C-alpha cells in the first residue's frame, strides 16, 4: 500500500507488498524489495537499494550524498540487506569514487540517530546503537554490537562478535570475539556471553580465550604473539580468522587495559 500523501518517483522500482506511509519521499533511482515498510517522513534518495522485509522508520534518510568534500556527484549506492531495520533519524550515506557503495547487510539494526558514513561495509546481524557514528570506509563484521554513542574513526575495522561499550572512541581496529571499553579503547576480555548465546561450545570459547591470553597477556609483542599462536594452536576457522584479521590490520589493534 502506497499512501496518496507520499511522494514516489515514477521511475522508482517498488516490490510487492511494500508499504509507504504518508509524507515519505522516494527518489527515482531507488529499488525497494518486497514486504518492506517505509515509515512516514522517511527519505529514500537516489542510489538506495533496499532489500526485502526491511523497516525504515520516520525521519531516517537512506542514500544521502556523502559528507566527504572529495565527492563530485559520481554515481554510487547505499545498499541495505533483507530484514534490516533503520530506526528514527538514522542516516546511511551512499558511497564515493573510493569504493562506490555503502553496504549494510541482512538482519541489521541501526538504532535512532545512528550514522553510517560513505563506503562503509557492515556485514550481517550487526547492531549499531543509538547516536553511534561511523566515519567513512569503516568495516564491521558479523554479529558485532556497538553500544550507544560509539564514535568510529575512518578506515577502522571491527571484528565479528565484538561487544563495544557505550560512548567508546574506536580509533584503531578491534579484533574479533572480544569486549572493548574504556578510553583509550582497550581489550576487556572475551565476549563469552555473546558467544554462548550464539551457540559457541565451551571448548571453542576456551580455545579462543587461550589465543587471546597469548596475544595480550604473555608479554610478547604482536608479531611474536601471532607466531606463537600459529605454532601452538592447530589450524581452525577461529584461529585463522584472528590471525588474518590482526596481520591485515593497517591501523593496528587495541591493546590490553
């Protein structure tokens, strides 16, 4: 159902069973998947690609132009996966020539006043808390949770299953499976509660814990610690992901408190 009080550009591609409430604005270069709800006063601008069964709440803006002075009007997109919710007054900017698209994956929740900057890549099942702001080209892996008021520096990478405390300042990369808090942002231990809730078995959690003990608590520098992990622990997806994440980090990783 499309309200007669909404503006929907005739070139917009609207899927089956989409609901568009009064005073919503839909630009022409837009695709909205079936079953999605667009709330009153929501604004969906050129370049938006919205998946199925999403919920876009009042006064949110999807695919606004980047807040980047290098932007020159190039074609780009802001893409939301299926079953993703964008709450009141949240903003998702579209990409620039650097990457060309901003991506928010499936089953994500962007809470009220959250901001996703240009060319960010957010994977699936991520929660972005109220008033959290991501600068451009931030990468966030699956199941990460950023609590309210978190500020994330450009080019930062946050690993899967991370829990970041409210009001944190993320200036460098945050490895997977951990809790991070304090200022400066620090390693606060394993996110064991989150991992348990997501079905990780005790033996798996214990091994991840031992890997991070080697990295953070045995007095070695990062290169030595990674070599030790590689030698002492058998190859396995979790171990390999941690090693790859840290070795590929260009900004460096957070340290122990």
